C-alpha cells in the first residue's frame, strides 16, 4: 500500500480564497489518497516574507501545485501521477 500524498495549504486568517480552498480539500479528502494540513504564514516571519500576499498556495508532496485557486479535476490528476 502506498503512502498518502501530503498536501499543505499556506494561508492566513481572513483570507476568503484560503477558506474556499480549505473547503475544497475537506470535500476531496473524503475520496482518500491524501492528507492535508494548513500552515498559517502569519505565525512564521520567514513564511510571511516568502508568501506575502500570495496565499493561498497549495503544495503536493513538497511541490507547488496551485496558487490562489484550486481546480479540483486538475488536483485529482496531480494526485494520480
């Protein structure tokens, strides 16, 4: 059995687009194949500098996959690779 993919969402509080992506990931997670977690860029000064206003950003297995918006079909394709 293969390990589930790791999905990380870099976000910040009060970000409307971040909320949308988190809702999408919660829905897609029910299909299985990945686990996701959120990292608040405001909690780390280095991340805050790195991402500035460029949130949400989604990484799949350590690789940047989406910024600002997440296409669900494209996300599932990236998980299948």
